C-alpha cells in the first residue's frame, strides 16, 4: 500500500483544485480526483490495473484502475490516462497489470 506524507515530493502541489468523485455518479474520472483523494488521506494499493480502450483509427486511451482505501472504506477509481496520470504512475512505481474486460465494465 502506498502512503504519501507530502504530495509536494511528487510535484503535484500546484493542483489546488478540489475534485470529488463517486462511482455512482461517474464511470471514469481524471487525475485531479485521484490527487484530491490522495490529499484527503486515501492510500493506493501498489498494484494498479490498466485497460486499453481502442477507438477508431490509431487513437487509444488507457484507463487505470486504482484501488484506494481509507479506514474501512475501499473503492476502485477508474482514471482516464493522460500525461499527468502517466507521470504519477511512473513516479509512484506502481506494478501495472492488465484488467480483463469483464472486470472493467
């Protein structure tokens, strides 16, 4: 489980936007909601699932499935990949595992 005492070490302190996310209201979210969860004390499991979604042509998107916990609460937060999220995944050195289509939907 990854716990971060100071998000400034990851150079994400410039994110001063609060972004609430809940699984019942949004299927996916952005890195800002993940950053908000980390700032609020949620911890992330070291293994992160990823799902590659292919669109028309050569375009594609990666959805990262972060397992978060806070006390007795646990949630899977599907985050749309972008350069910000990719950098966070790289700096936090998560172990990435593919997510099956059945689990991701």
